[in-house]
């Protein structure tokens, strides 16, 4: 984070405590090399210490710093919003992952379980979410039920102490690596669509679960189709009450938008890779920063980045004061998606021919191209920009809702594609 208000004494003490913890947790010489500007020393410390993002997640996840806004009894700090900002700034300063390898677990599943889960569920899942021992995915979207999520068709039928689930999900991020999934399924087709849903924790290793990766234009496959055929889910894995799934899902969705509002999802960030400061990396991709037209665009990007940071800080402050994530998550998510598209397109354009053709060993050019291609998905994942703009129109501007032709009708009586 480039903008920093001067620390209060309490914040300065917290920052010093966190740096002291980092000094004990990181390989010897890591922090000293970065403070001295010695990249070679940093790379040597990283290699000699055997650093990798998975072991790092286990280390920070066992501390209260992985999710500082979570209650202390569930592995967090119960801290104010500024604690998360300080931690993020220090992680960035020392080139540590600012995004958990278990992004969907920490950002979506954890807050939903804290809000709606039973004590047994919180005890069972939350600690291992923080340490990355158990990776989570989100089983919401379906073919024909993406933007209109509540129309989904995946069925869950009660059978004694279990539920039998059948259906298909799509665009499920990192399902091929996940241990558990947040599953939204229809348990009552004879009531309106929002009222007949229930929310489950699904063991992705269960018989009947088939994951099929989807190849993207970037060449990677972090999205998947998931087919569920007579999958048995224990009743103990029901989150909240039967039929209360939409309320639980809204908590997940609001946290998803807030979580994705500040990041550009790509394979490196999803797997918690060690990265340089994104702004510094972006500047390195601009070959001629003396051109006044280029400098003008860079100034605009910097301003927009600061606006994004401040809006995210406001959202975090509201959550810390007890409010659930609200429309500010949609605002920042749309802003971030469009910002990533503009910035990645600029990085390609300003490099001229090198933006579209490069030698096989030019990893920087390849990374620029992948970032440009991947940014297209930012406007779709976590809620499309079109749907989120509708929500902002209704909830912020007070404009009338779209017509709902199926309002009040049982799901079984409505038309579906």
C-alpha cells in the first residue's frame, strides 16, 4: 500500500510487533536484504530457507495474522480494520503473499461459517482454512443459473441423516485442488426460488463428485465444471437451517465481492505466489516513462489505484463496526475489474510490437500478455459487472428494480433454460 497515514502510537506498536513476528518466522537474512535493497541477498535467503507459499500459509495461518478481522476464538485477532491494512502493507514490503493460497476459504467460506455455522462446524473447519491445510471452492453457478443464481437446479433430497445431491456446477475456481466446497442446492422445488435453497459443506472427495477443468485462453485451467451424481452429504454439513440457503449465500456473495474488489485473480495470486509490489511491477512494464502522454496515463492509473485502496479501507471499516459487506463491495469490484482491463491493455499497447510478439525466453512479455487476457475474466467472476451495476442502481441510487416475472411463484412452476 503506497498511501499511508502516519501511525498512531497504537498502530506503530502493532506494526513493530508484527515485524518482530515476521523476523522470527522468515528465513535468516530475508528482511535485512530487502531493507538494504539487495535483491540477490533476498533471493539467496529465500532459496536457502526453502520458502514456498504453502509452508508460509501454514506458518502465518497458525498465527492470528492470517485473518486479523476474524474473532480471536476462531484464529483471528478480533482487530480493527487498520490492523489488516498494516499487515498487508508489511507483507507487501517484505515481498510476501498478500493473498492466501486459500483465498476462497479465508475470504468467503470462513466469514460465512462464522456468521451462520454451528459451533461444531466452526471448530472443525476454521483453523484449517487459515493454515491452508484444507482448500475451499465455491459451488454456486450452474449452466443457465449464473447471474440469476437463485434459479439453480442442483437438487438435494433428504435421506435419513444424509442428503443426496445431484446436479452440475460450472466456473468453479480451483475445484481440482479443493478439499471442501461451499454448495448451494435446491431442497424444496415447491416454494419460490429464493426460499427453497439450502447451504452445505461438500467434501470434494465424496463418491459421485467429478471435476472437469476448463481450458482458458490464457492456457491455464483454474475454472472447472463439477458434476454431482447421487453425492451423499451428511446432515451435519448443513449450514444454517433447511431453506435458509439464500441468506447464507448472500453472506458468501457479499464477502466474495469485497474479497475480489482488491485483487486481480490470476494463477500466481491464486496459488499465493511471492510477488513484487503490483505498482512497481506495472511501472517496469512501461518502457518509456519520459513521454508526456505516457506520464499522463500513469498519473491517472495511480490516482485510480489510490481511490480503489481508500474505498476498500472504508468497506473494511464498515465490516469491523459490525456491518455486513454492503454495496461498497459491488462498487469496488466493478471499479477494480474495469481498472485491471484498462491498465493491462495500456501495458500491452505501450510496448508496441513487443506487446503482441516476443522471443520464447521473454518472460516479462509473456506475463504482460497473460495479464491482459486474464483481466477479461475480472468482469465476470464474483458477479458480472452488469449485475453489480444493477445492484448499485437499486441500493445506492434508489432506482426501481427490474421486473421479476417469477416473483412469488414456486420454482417448479417457472420457466428455465
